[in-house]
């Protein structure tokens, strides 16, 4: 596609439910990043993929968070047993190669846990 | 881990004014990028600038990696420049970008 596509754009879920957030990177981009941004705050690194591999998962806040990437393209971020503190914008970005290339962000998935 | 601090945290300008935003980082970095987050939340890449100077229209950026800082210059500011400016650095060998604390800019007409 022309840009990084994320879905859903908005999600309201009840505490304790599981959610899946999807990221479709720019075609041909091998590097993919997930970040989280709470209201009025900076960006918190979650995970980075190079191809289908995730060399660094250290940013995932807890074992309720997981992510996968298949076919070197689409990535899914899953949050199990959501908590109110998970409410945030989840941002996905991609770049052509490894970290030496310009990063392009999607518009984000706004998650609200009630 | 690496610390990335930006200054000033907040900035209000009159349209047409110039400004300099600063990004300091605590360790050696391989890569550095500047982003603008508009009032609707979209992050736009402004510069990929691990070292040296680049210019794009009214914006320019300089990174002095040996002294661990980068500067973003905005000249003849416009209301559309409002938003939050972030720098992001990749510490050597970590394969992840750490974002700074941001500078929130408001340009008044």
C-alpha cells in the first residue's frame, strides 16, 4: 500500500477482554516497529521485527502482550486480559531496511479499556 | 539505557518567528531521526540525520554525534508547524529507536 495501514483505528473494550491490533507495513519494508503512546506522553518502544524475527522484545510491558509477524509483512499485536492502564494509542512503523532507513508511521490504533 | 532529552519542553511563537529545538542524548548513537506529530496525532518523518546538516525548505537539522546532540531549526514559522517535535535515536547495536521527551510547539497567527 501507499502507507502504513493500521486497524482498527479505534477500539473500545471491556477490562479483561483480549484485543488484536493489526499493522500492514509499506510494501517491501522489512523492518517493522510497534510503539505505544499514552495521552500527552512520548513514545514507548514495544517491539521491533526484522523480517519475521523479533531481535528485541524487551519493550513489551508484560506477558499479556505478544506480537507476531508472518510472511515478512503483516504484524499483529495482541493484548490479553486488557487492563485500564493499557489504554493508549498503539503506533506501528516500518522502514525499508534495518535502522539505517527512514521510519514511516501509521495513524495508530486508539485503544480504550473501560 | 540511553536517555534522550529535548528542550525546550514547550514553545510558543508568533507566526514568522524562527526557533531552534535541541535533542541531547546520553550515549553513542548510530542513527537519529526527527519527527513532527501534528495535532491529529500523525507522526511525519522530517529528517534522517545521524550526522552533519540537512535542509528541507524552512526546516534544517544538524547532528554533532561526537558531542551527543542534534538541533532542529524552524525558520519563518507557520501555524501549520504547530504540534510536537520528537527526536529518536538508535543506540549502537540495539536495533530500536528511543524517542525523546518532545517539544510542544504552538505557532500563533
